[in-house]
């Protein structure tokens, strides 16, 4: 089959690789009909995630048709259309039983690698380094799905791929980011990052009762999309002091909740501060550039909540712990527990409350994945989200 393979920093290629096989009685094999390039895939593309190996198959947002099932998979049949959550979860461990599916205790065979960096291991992920399981991803013609009796959700035939594909990651991630804000109605929410996850976090904040949402980014086309498609008030951080601007927009108090949808490759308007973190990251003196997180913490109102859904890998410098502690802020975070949200959000889509496909801007063939990665990285042609068709 053809698959998108990582071959080093800023080097992905579509190559012929062996077809996946059933390896466990709870496996399924899916013929991929649609897959997407995620913003966190760019962290792999840029070489910032450790334990990648040449030839690793990328992709953790995919859906398709079931073509083979193991003997213990009794909830799926050959021919079913399914969306596959990006975390791999067994359904039986303590984490899964409490709804923390991305922390599954049985899905990462390389837990020892993750423990060296993170202290404890999260669950395995599709297409996202050997530290997180070494699983082949879904930017391919076919994919093996472990624990297929737990993860995939069946999709009715009347819903096209693009309306449901993003249930695999970015829609549940954005929704969880808003949910972690503890919204009860009437809040002001600020979201750093107007990419796909950030846009869906904005829409989700409104679904959960926010009165106002403020979008912080530097690209005019992304801020325009945030305003027109997500109903957010745009704020260009290259034109204003964000902390001061948010204070003015909220009567001096600051947003009730702040969502970091940027993660480890944040950009700062100050050339000096941007250069400082880039230099430290390049020299491996820190793994992540936490500009958005620092700003979110400093901007949030006293007693407010900071929700972190942007992907981070390891360690950051100059973390404002004093602001966090002294102002009684609540910090919540996590890789999304997608299986917790797929049915809920599928129902919202079916009721017409939201169509997450509004974030999709480009559609390419699987063979054009390298072009898609570079287009996404360079923000060419106002790119926000690339969907690949096998």
C-alpha cells in the first residue's frame, strides 16, 4: 500500500509499504477513505518530537471502511464506516474506566521510553513516535486499529466524510479545551491560536455557554475565519500588547478562561524573545516554546482557568509559576480523551448544531501529502486544514 512516511526533518514521502495485518484478536483493519494533516504533525515534521524513526507512517486523524476484524471484535462488521480516535485505548484499565482514554495503561508497548521524559507514560497514539507506541498512522491506504472494540465509532451513510472526519481529533480536542474551562454561562473566553483546534475550541465555547470569545493570532486570514466562522473577536498579537488589550476588552479584569491551542512551537511578536526560545529549543536546552502559555497565564483573571490543549513534548523555560500560584489560577490540560466525546459530538453534528468541516481549506490526494505538509507549514494559500484522499 501507499503511505506517508517520515524520513527526517522536513522530509516526508509517500512510499510503498507492506499492508497492515491483524496482529491481535481485538484488531481491525480499515481502508482509509479520508485522513488529515494535524498541526501537531508539524512538530514531527520539524523534528521536535523524539524517538521518530525513518520510515515511520504518519497520521492520527483518519476514517474509513472496515475490511477485516479480529475474532474478539464483536461491535464492528466488514463494510462499516468508522472514525478512529487518535488515542489507542483498551477500555479496561483504570484510566479508560474513568474516561481518561489518552492515558490508557495498556496501549503503549514502549512505556519505558515515555517514562524517561514524562515520569509516567500516557497511552499509545497513532503515528506519533515510538515513545508513544510506535504505531503506524493513518495517512495511508490502510491502517491497523488495535482495540477496535473500544475506539472506532460507526458513522451513518448519510453523513459525508468531511462532516465527521474531525471527530478523530481536532473537534473533540477543541471541545475538551472549552469543557475544561468549566463554563456555566456568560463567560469571556480567550483562545490563543486560530488554527483548526483553536477555531473548534471557539465554537465549542459558545456551545457550552460562553458569552464572548476572543481569538488571538497573527495571520489575518485565520483571524478573519475566527471572526466570520467562529464568531470570535479578533486580536492580532503583532499589533497589540495582548495582556493589556485583553484587560481593556474585559473591563480591567481579564478573561474568565484562557485556552492555549498553540503548543510547543509558539511565536512571539518580540524578535528578542522569539530568538531566545528558538535558540534554546535548537540547542535542546528546552524542548518547547511556550509563548502562548505564558501569555495565557498572565492574561487570565484572578481565580480563572487556563486550559492547555496545544501539544507540548517536554520542558519549558521561564514558566510563570508565580502568577499561576499567587492568583489562584486553575491549570487544566491533556491529550484529548476522544472516545469520551465522539458519540456526544456526532449527535451535535446530526442535530445541526455544528459542522466542523468549516475548518477544512484544502483537499489533496494522498500522493500529494508532501505538498500538503509544506503548504501547511508555510501557511500558503491561506491553509488551515488539509484533508488527504487515498
